[in-house]
């Protein structure tokens, strides 16, 4: 079903403005930079003005459902060469073709000549048209077709490290222009959609590419012909990461430094041999997109005040806990940024160093040469630090060194993998630490999880049905105080997921006298948690319900990420 947008309040473009539009479309392929000259605020309005001036219809591709059958017999080369897409058949039998440049008459002439049908252009936004092409033909389809001539001839991906390769067949194929362009397009698309990870998986049916966006994996449409390039894509990525392209039997890890659309990006590459070929996962580290402040990561005001007081202690251990990918490192970096100044020496030991921070001395762990967390921490204490960050407490030796550092007057930050804040005490006891040392040195523990934010453009109000929500949801509160609750819908802004971005749920356990006593006695985590709650601690689940009441996230997200207390 094709959805055309009714165009209202349109004055139309005068000849001067039409010439400005013509030049902008020829040079840039869109109208974003000439909005002031056209007297409009949004690119959508500019295209509607253009459509009205040319007496064409404006199609809303985000709401339209395009059948695959419209592509039968239609040349993919025409789609990529002119950036057009057939969307349906008009009432008179003419072929409706979406374009973001209706002034390009050669495109419609070429379609008419190729199909033998009369053609009617309809105007569409360039971003929506690009998404439509990728959804039907796949990322990199034009590269596979060998269509290297595009409106913008230069790639917007630049490898910052020098690339070296041998003269083997794999290396030669990996450096083919079409393979380079295909890999660049996969990387660019991932950065543009705010993906945190790229998964390239080898399966019996061929290669699959998935992006993790806001914590959830989403499969990217790919043309079936990409399977022929699978080995070349893996080799190209290995070359970029300075790995051994001939080694296909053992796992390899590497790093790629890129500049994508003018932004410096770090990629952490992990390659593992699988049943049907090598699987690749790339973690995207985009410092420009990160906001390393405690308020920037979405910390509630009351928790922020408590945590700020905690991280300004002169000594002790502060732990951040949670599973992999829950934002622990971001919270720790934000805490360090809050307390760093010229009078404070801060040293970190990490594996790996995810982001480089100004004013902070960072050490990369190298286990193979003996530079472990424990060894680097011992060395750090001879370097006159005030604050130390240990990337993770993994073993007894590291835990003992961290405790020793706190006892000798240092403030120590670190992470643990536990389900909740109270579980950190029993986790350290399991490592072999004496309970009384834990109770003496640990000042506070922050447990956290990441939930997706509701898209502000499409979230809708709804009234929860008591029988369909958890027992601990504060239903009576929203009824008594007439608080609005929201649920996801999906729109063009959020890629029809209903969510955009993520925010953390926090559980801050402060070591009160009762908590210290229980920890020193080696009591179970449920007893410590009960004492902390009596002292005012808000659990992850309760913090999640608070964010639901604020309209930030949904009930389903809290249920997905935080278990019932």
C-alpha cells in the first residue's frame, strides 16, 4: 500500500529557489543545506514544496508497504545509478517511481526505455529512499553489482593506521576495490544507525550480518550474492586489524582505527573459527557519541547526590556491578571525570582501554607478558596515585591488592560481575577474601542495567491492565496520582522499533554500619540486601518502575532487564 502525503500550506518555489534546489540536488544529492534559502525549517517541507511546484505527489515511504513484486524485471543497476525505486502501478497503468531528485529527467527516460512503460515520478525523502533500497536489495548491493560510479565518488571511511598485506591470493582479493567498498559500507551503515556491535556470522546458508542497536540484535538485509565475498570480507577486516589472514584455525583479536564521516571510531575485532567459517564480532567505540558525565548517563538526581558523595571519599573501594554490556565502564569513566583535577593523580589498569581520557593515566593489561591486573596494580601503588581504577576484579590476587590499596589510603574503583549490589560481598568472599576486610574497605556498590528509551516521537499513552502487569508494579500510584504511562509504537525516527537510545537503571548500596557488620560476619547477600533496603536503597526493579512513571521507558523493558525483588 502506497501512502501519499497531503501537501498543505504550500506557496511553491520561485525560479530563483528552483535553481538553488537544482544545484543542491546535483552537488549534494539532498536539500538539507539550503533550507534557509527556501524559507522552510525541515527537509521534508522542502521536498513537499518541490513536489507541489512540479505538480507531483509526495510519497511517505516510511508508512508505505512496497511489494517485492514491483522489482520483477526491474534493473537493479537503474536503481543504484539514479537512486530511484519502483513503488507501484498508478490507476492508468503507469509505473510509479520514487525519486529524491525529480529534476533528473534522464532517470525517468532511462526507466521508460528499459521497461517500455509510461513512468510517473513521485517525490520521496532521500533518507527514506535509501532505507527502502537497502531493505529490498541489501547493504552493499550496488558494490556487488560492480556499480562503482555514484553521485559521491569518494568513500567516507578512512583507515587511520597504515595497511600492509602480502601477495597471497586472499590478500589480493581482499584489496579489490569492490570488496573494500563493501566492507566500508557495512561499517558506515553500522555507525549511522548507532550500532554498538557488528556481527558477521558464517552459516550453512551463507553469511549473515547483524547490528546490535540499543542492546538488541537486528538482522541487516543483504543480497544473496554477498556469500561469494564472505572469505574476501574476512580477509579485508583481518588486514585492516593487522592480523594473520592465513590463520583460520585459532581465534584472533585486533583493533581498527577509522575515520567515518569525519568522526574517529575504534573497532575491537574478535574472530573465532566456526563450523561454516570464521565468525566476526566488532565492538564500535565512538567517543564523540559518549557523554562521560554522571548526569549524562541518566543518573537520577537523588542517586547522583549519594554517588557523588561516595566517590569523593579519601579512600576505600567503590564497585560497579552488572553483566557485560551494562554500562559499567561508562559509569566508572564518568565518576573519574567528576573527581579529576590538577591536584589528583588518577591511574587506571584496563583490559582493554575502551576510551582514552584526558588527564587520566591509563595502562593496558598484557596477560601474555605477565602484566595482569594484579601485577599492574602493584606497580601503580609505587607510582604515587590518589585514585586507582582496576578494570575488573577477576581473582584473589587482584582483590587482595585492591583491598591493600584502599587500606593504605587510596580510593579504588573496580567492577564485578554480579546480579545485584549485595551479591558483590559474597562474590569477594567466594574469591577467598576475609569477610572482615571486605566490610572494612568497601564504601559502596552500584549495580546497573541498561534499558531502551521510548522513542519521543511515537510513544503513546495507555492505561495498564492490572492482570497483565507484574504484582510489584506501582499500579495504585499511577491511579491515585493520575500518572501517564507510555508504550512503544514505532516510526521512521526509531527504525520502527519504538525505542531510541538507552538509559541505565541503578541500585546504589551504601555501606552503612549494619551493612558493614553483616558483611564482616560473612552473612548471605539477601540479609545484606534487606539491611540496605531498610536504610533506603532503591533496587534495580524499583528504579525501573520510577523511569516508567517518568515516561522514559516501558514496562516490558523493565521486566526484560530487572528481575522481581
